[in-house]
C-alpha cells in the first residue's frame, strides 16, 4: 500500500482540559508487530490515537491492512471493548461460534472478554479501522489468545490486574 506524503501545517489547540491534535494516519509510521501472538501473515498497522500520540486516557485507535491470507487468531481483551470498521476489501469476522462476511461499512463489536477473530482468505487486501475503549495503549487491553484464556479468566475472576 503506497503512502502519499502529507505536508500540512499542524496546530495544537489549547483547551482547559489539555490539547487536541489533528493526526493523519499517513503521517504515522507502521508499528513493529514482531512476533505478536495470534497474528499471522503480511499486515500493516498504524497506531493513530493512544496515550503516546494524543495523550488519550481511555481510547486507542488504529488502522490496519490484512493482505491476502493474513489472519488474527481467536482472542479477547480482558480490559477493553473493541470495534473494527471495514474501509475496503472483505474478510471473515467471527465471534462466539459464528462467522460473518465483513465488507465495507460493516462494524464488528466485541465486548470486554468476548472471543473474536478476523481472517482474510480473499484475493484483495482488507483495510479497517480498529478502536479499543477503556485503555490508552494496546498492550493495556488485556489481550489474550487461546493459550492464555484459562489463566487470563482466572486473573479476571480474582480481580488481579498484572502490571
């Protein structure tokens, strides 16, 4: 996916509660996903809104592209709700014991602790926006994959939040 350079004058607007920033996703470098558990295949992700970029305290927003064959294993977020909004392409989105065709304009919502997944078995890239609420950084969402589900739910039931 080719990025167009954006050379716009950016301003910070002062408000009593702090600063509000205007950010263009094309100006945000892709994240280094490394060996992030549960992600497979070629993908690109920008972390657009979070504590580090805007000073957010309760919201994380990103943009991702899953290229053909890419997928995200079943997982949940123990401390955040998540929704994804399809911009282009299509995929298979799943939750519970059902799967759905995910196309432009569709939104998949996953409540806190709800197991969900996404896969692109199609020939075109899937581009989508994702948002976590209740956390300021992705690694604070309580992301958990199947190998960690039992341990994670035990922690949640006890009310223990790991550092």
